[in-house]
């Protein structure tokens, strides 16, 4: 597969990831504004960094998930561009 086709696929995938992350952040915002409550527990660890979110509003969980998707898509897009 030539590099131009790989780059195009990478960009299309990144755009899809940004759309999913934007939708997740928007829905999280709407849940937060509407005052949805409930138990939420999220824990993750990456490279020695540990993150625990406990009893956070579900809307913030959605927004956090959307930010993670956006961050990961940016990392992949930047790393693919630097390889070219």
C-alpha cells in the first residue's frame, strides 16, 4: 500500500474519531446540564500514572471519554504524519 493511501486512511479515521469524541462530549454536556445523577466509577493506569474517578456525574464520564478519544486520535495522526 503506498504512503498516500495510508495517509488518507489515517486522516479519514481521525475525522471519524473526532466526530465520535465530539458527540460523546456533547452528550456528556447535555447530561450534566440536565442534572443526571448516578454512581460512576472509572479507573485507569497508563505508564505509571493512575486515574480514579468515583461518584462523578455520568455526563462528566461521557465528556472524559470523548476527550480521551480525541487525545488518542491526535497522537495517532501526529505520529503518522511524522513517519512520512
